[in-house]
């Protein structure tokens, strides 16, 4: 299956989990709304001044220019002037403050021509002659109306959205429950990263994949359960996956999905549940298994570190977003020009690690990060994108056009 075909197949099968909960707004960052959220008050909830100046009745404007108006008080944000403004009066007002009753015009402080203070302390102001083409008053509900829907089911509750909800008086929200994700690694050669290097036996390596996967999923509203390392023993793998499926909404394994004698993941999924597919027309990431065991979805990712990361970015994370209640967006692809040659054998679409540069006014240029072997985790060092090489392409020369997939978008 090509990448887009696999993504479509995944999204067609996956649906948001049914669990929901009501939580305080202060705990909702990164969660997904499970119901529409309405404003509990209008914004602004009162007539508010849009500028610093003087509040007055428009019918007094001519007098303000000629004989001046008496300043009878001031209205500041949080400290309103509540008495009605009468004929010949005005109130000093500041941005965001309540517009006093009877006022329908704010004259900007820049238009002040003269301030006269009498011996009794009273103040009169006159203004420059000018055409008033705006009242500088924000009406009630100018930004948000009472009961206006501010978030739909499936909306991600970002910091900016949460700010708008807080401003509109929302203090609790109904969200989808956290998706429980269990992570396994597979292989007798794997050791915990805390193992001192001098205690690694010949042939043993650190288990970086489980560590990387857990960190990649940090931004999603999921609960990660690290389930340890699976040995190359079919009966142990079978029992571990069966037990994990009872605890989790999704299982992710890395390694053990190819065609070697010690690769049991795909066969175990098929034995315990349903194996939807296990090979992709993708590089890196050809041996990838997807299916279900009972009510638990399962991804069997390749064991090579780069393959694990690429397939997680392109397939697992969008699938988890679907389980969490959002609709995954199409992959963002931006045209760019290669600044160095790129090697590729036709047959599989490839996603090489790259570094793009350029700005909005310039066309982007991109270069790969060196030898693209799927074992070379170092190819992600400094990378800010994946370079998409179509499956029918051969080697590409410097100056050729490609699409880049920004990592900032894939990680979001």
C-alpha cells in the first residue's frame, strides 16, 4: 500500500474513543472537546472604550469645540463612572473602560486642544475642530455573543482557544478521555538505556525506540504505558500482546515485523485478532503491521530507529489523533528546490531527512542530511523536514523540484 492509501484505510477504521469526562478549564490544555462549548457571557459584557480620550454625547460635540465641556470624572478599566453624562459634561476615559450612560462618542485624547482649570478645581476641556467619523465605542458582544459556540466537538483545546474560553466565562469543558497507549520493543538484543556502556555484551544495543516513541507522543492527549521489551520467543510475545490489549486502546511495538525467523509480531496479531495489512510501499518503513486484538488497535513498527520515527510521524500519530477525537489533516507539503543531488532507486516513495531554508519571499531550498540508512538516527540531527521522493523517481540532480514535509507540522 502507498502512504496515502494506508492513511485512508486507517482513518476509515478508526473512530474517537467513547469515553468522555468533564474537567476544569485549567486542566484542558491539549485535550479534545467532546461537545460544543458556548460563551457564558458576551464580550465585551458592557459598552467599552476602544481608545483613551473623553466620553461625551455626540449632540454636545459642537459645544465641545466652541465653549468646552466640563470634566465630571473618569472611567478606568475596572473602575467605571456610573452616573449618566448630562448636557455640557464629559468623562475622561481609558481603553477598555465602561462607557458611561448617555455617552455615544469618544473623542481621542490627541484631539484635546485646551484644558482649563478653574480656581475651584473644576476642569473644562476644548477639542480641535475635526470631522468625527468613528465613535470608538465597542458595543456589547462586539467580539463574542452570549451563547456563541466557541468550540465544536473534535476541536483541539490549544492555549489560544483556552484563552478565548476563559474570557467568555467558561470554567469546565467536556473532553474525550485520554487514549491509553502501550509501547513495546521487540528483540533479545535490546537493553535499557540506563545500562552502563561497559555492561553491554557483544551484540547488545540500547532500546532507543521505546524512549523515542514515548517522547513523540508527549503532545497528544494520551496516557503512555511503557510495557517493556519482548524477547524473541513466540509464546511470550503472544501472552504480552494479549495482556497489553486488555489494558490499552492502542499498542505500539517496534521490531519483529519483518520476515526473519525472529519476527513474530504480524503473525501474533493475526492469531489473536485481525491483521489488516503488514507491508507498505514506503522507505523507510516497508515492514509495518496494523490490526486489532479485541477492542485494542495495534501498530507493529519496523525496528530500525529511522523507520520507527518516520512511520510514527506519518501514520501512528495521525491515527492517534483520530482516536483522541480530532480529524487528522492532510500532510503539509511545500515545494522546494534541491541544493544538492539526491540518490533514489525507483519503486518505493522515500522520505529522506532534510534541512530546508528560505523565507516567504524566496523559494525554499533543501538538502538531505547525509547517508540515509534507516539505522542512522543521526540523520535527524539538525533536520527540519522530510524530503518526499516519489516512487517513480530515480536519482535527482541539484536544482530538481521536490516537496518537503516540515517536521514542525508532523510533530504538532
